[in-house]
C-alpha cells in the first residue's frame, strides 16, 4: 500500500488538515465499517445467543494477541482496558501504596497518570523530565517510577527502560503518546498503558495495559473477567495472566473496529511519521520557538504569537485541527504516517494568516 492509498482510507483528510492524533487519531473507513457489522448483528440478532459470548470472547483474545505483538509482549501479559487512565488506576490500586511510599514522576505528566498517582495515597515526588533529574529524585522510600514514554507536552521521549534498570525500581510507563506513534517494546517496562483512540486510530473508550509479571500485582479493581471461579462471599480465583486485569466488558463493535484499525497500519508507518514530524518541526522553527527536539516522539509543540485557544479556534475555521496545551501557552501538532506535506503547509499558511 503506497502513501496515497493509505491516506485515502481516512475521509477526514478530504476536508481537514487533521493534526491531532495526540487527542484522537483519524478514523479509517474500514474501522467504522467493521464496527457497523457488529452493531448490525447486535441490532438484528440480539446480544445473546449460544455463540454470542463465545464470539465476543474470541474477539477479545484476538485483540489481546494483536496488541501483544505490537509491543513485543506475550498475550498473557496484556489486559484490555478502557484507556490509559484506566490502566494507571489498575496498577496503582494494585500496588497498595501508602503515604510512607514515594513515587517519582515528572513535571510534564498528563492527569491520566497524575490522578491515579494522587489517589494511590503515596507521596508523589515531581522531577524535571530528564534522565538525571529523575534518578536524582529517587530515595530509599521510592517504590515506583511513573513516567511517560513520550511527553504529551513536547513529544520528548524518555528512556524509561534505562531509568528502570539504573534505578532498580519498577516503572509504570504511560504509553498514550508512544504506542502507535514510535516503535515501542515493553522490554524493561513493568507496566505499560496503551490508548487505542490516539495513535492506533481505534475507537474511543478502549485501551490496554501490559503487565510484565501479572502474578505480582494484586487485582484491586476486579471485573467479571478477573475470575475463573468465585465463592459466595466474593473470594475468587483469578484468571491466569494479565486478563485478570481486564477492566470491563468492551462493546464488540469497538473490538472489531480496533482490529480493522490495526490492519490499516502500513509497514512504513513509523518511518514516515518520524519524517513528517521532522518536516513539521523545521517548518515551524522558521517562525516560532519550537519546544520539541528532533528525533523524539511525533508531537510538535511551539509558542505562538497570539492566544493559543483563540488560535486553535481560528485554525479550525480554516480546516486545520491542532490543540493548545492549557496553562502552558503552547500549541501542539500531531504528525502520523498519514500526514501529508500539504497538511503541514496548510498549518503554516493558517498560522501566517492569523499572526
Ligand atoms: C500522556 C497521556 N497520558 C494519558 C492520557 C489520557 O489517555 P486516556 O484518555 O486513554 O486515559 C493522555 C491523553 O491525552 C496523554 O496524552
């Protein structure tokens, strides 16, 4: 599949220079069609039959296996969740941290990680998002590093596996801006969260959590999928592997949509995403202070001349979709394998016209 064919899968590009996969990736026609097939089946044949649950369970296992292969994990290490935030909550609840425990995080994390960190009741130590600063923040009370592989603010990639190895601590990796954007291998990561709706271009309210050693994390937020047998008082025998952390029923339409979305990823995806990110960075750097370094993730952030929120709205009027980062005074463009040179030209033209 060449670039034009791959891009033609996404009707949104017929209208918009859509540069916000960091929030929601573009949807391919095949993704929505796969969802429609399941929704129609639910509509016409009902959501219960001897084969219905078996089919849905088989679909769940197919998604689990596909996600595992995407990040070089075993299917038994993958739990199906609703989001990165959901995955962070599963891990932090299961670790049973107390106020005397410390977790080291960075000053550029998303609330999807920070909220669950706060709820864990551990003492949260905030370091600058930099290898040395993170390691310097570790103390004898540190139980966990909780950091993004790619920062949502600047696209900077952090050496998470190296940090885990050097500190000797477990690491919870927020993979929301990494998985599907840059090659991601779970090696050296104890926990990795995945959002399906961003760089995987999947349906919303769907994600995954990779747990390297599922037996060592307590099932603190059980769902029906967590158990293979249970007692009248709720005691349960956990399912083998990370499936015990499956956080909920997932609409089969969403599972089928994600499988279709994963099918659509071309072999040359990462290479092109990196090249387009660099292209976007260079074009913006001629005009603005760009906060994203070269060869990191696929997000480009810069300091605009006007009010960021007003610029986002003005650019949307011109068919260019980006986002502002509240409180940081910056704008952010997301470049994927689907991004064209023309998208970036449209971004620059629209910015030029709006000061
Ligand atoms: C780094 C990061 N973590 C977490 C999230 C939240 O993701 P989800 O909606 O899948 O919980 C986001 C969403 O933008 C993000 O950028």
